[in-house]
């Protein structure tokens, strides 16, 4: 039961159908039977419960919060079979899957002026994880053979690799920005950051053995370089995340300044968390926790400066408070672009609205280095 995919259309349709059928049955038997007060009350309560479940299922399907029942009830699982489309390529650092990728691209040509979104399983050499991803390739990819900069997009928790393209609308926004020349062509990787389904990894290498940091910062860049026209050099790589993904982006960039030159936090936070969704990631290891605390890391010495983009909506009080506490800690040669004067809460609409500002910031980083190593 825990493996039932609750974002499936048939699950949502079944709940809606049950709601309608129960409402019809309640109306049909309203004046029948001996215990009318009891069956009327029971019918009304059941209809209301099913209506709430149906609404929750529709919202969950649109936002991609939880994929399975197990995730919904916090039951971790190491399987991602439900989120990987049949026939999608499985790519590894040793070159495995390249032929499958070529075949997939040939069978799924992009529309004129539009990029293509490739669903894939990315199998890491260092961790052994094989996790899903959605990889955006811009219009004209492979046309001139040039190497392209890369942005890794990290979702919040709960969330999936579908959250950025389907809920935030980043693919459509990328097509428009690149087509209008406001952003250079780039590769966007919507990566899975939680090796165990239903458990928030915070994108760290935890004491109990989950190696999310290693997968995201070592395995994924290696795979992307191997299979796609990805530029090398830190100046050609950036991280972007919303909510929990915002913490992930900033923390990973601070921990790996040799691999990433920029990080963007959309309504993120800047302190390592331990709660019900994460479990005890550090198990009392204070040094490990401090090593994943952006408030401490931002003050440390790095071989090259870091560019940050920090934003939160005016109605998102918690994220706005965290942003205002962290921003003063950023000092030269590091830089921070702050967007904290826009209405909006902790939601996809707010993050979609800030994409033009984000892309302008990314464009400043990539325009000078697009197609080159830095």
C-alpha cells in the first residue's frame, strides 16, 4: 500500500468519483430509513471528508509534494521506480546509457524554438545511488557543438524532480528567456536530492550514512560532463533552490567553492535543521553540523569569491527574517543580490514571479564564460 503513487490520475479520479457517488447516495437516501438523523449526519461527514481528500489530492498532484503513500506518512524508501518514466535513459559516469540518450533525443525532438526535457536516471560512481532527474537542453542543443553552462535546480521538501518544471514553470521561463536573448543557452538539471524517499536529506552527508552531498556535488557533475555538452570550470556552474532547496544551494556552494561559483536561495533558510522530516542527521556531531552551517561557512576563506542571489516574499515572514539575518554576513569579495521587496508568500507563484530577476543574475555570471572553461 505504501508504494501506491498518489499523484497518478486514476487515484485523483477515484477520490473525486467516490466523493460524487457519496454525495448522490446521501441525497438519494436522505428521507429513507428509520435512523434518518444518524445516516444524514454520517453521509454529510463522509462527503466532507472525501471532498477534502479530493482537494488535497488535486493540490498534491499539481505541486508534486508526495509521490507515494509511504512518503505522505514519513515512511522512507530507497526506490524511485514510480518517478522514472519507462524507456528513459539510465546514465552513469562510465559512459553507460549514452546510446539510450541519443535514441531518446531522436525519438523526442524539440518543438521549434523550445528546449527539450529529458527524464533520466543518474547513476553515481562515488555513492552508488541511481536517482531520477529532469534535464533541460535548450533549443538548438548540439547545433554548434559548443559547451554550455549548467544550473542545478533543487526542490523543497516535500518535492520531486517534477516540481521545478511543472509547479514553478521553469522550463517555459527558460525557453522564453533564452529565446529573447536575456539568458545564454544553458543546461538545467532538476536533480533528486533525497536518496531515501520520504526523508529530507538537507543535501548533506549524514552521520547515519546517507551521502546526498557527495551525490549532488561529485556524482552529478561527473555524469553531466560525461553525457552532455557541459562546460567545465566553476564559473560555468550554479545552484538554485527554493525553500529547503535554497539551504541546499547555498550550503553546497559554500562547501564546494571549487565546483560552483553561484548559488540562489528562493525563500530558503541558512541553518542546519533537525526535525521529523530529516531525522537526526548529525547525531551529536557538532563539527559536522557546523560544517553544514552557511552562517559559519560564509565567514571562512575560499579560493574564489561566491555570488549569491537571495530572495523572499514580503508575506513569507520566516524566510524574510532568515534572509535579513544572513545577508549582513556576506562580505567582499563575495557578493549578494537581494530581492526582498516583492509581495508573495512561500509558494510556487512567488518563485515563478522572481525568475526574471534570477535569470538576469545568472546571465551576468554566464555571459562572460559561456562556452569556456573558467
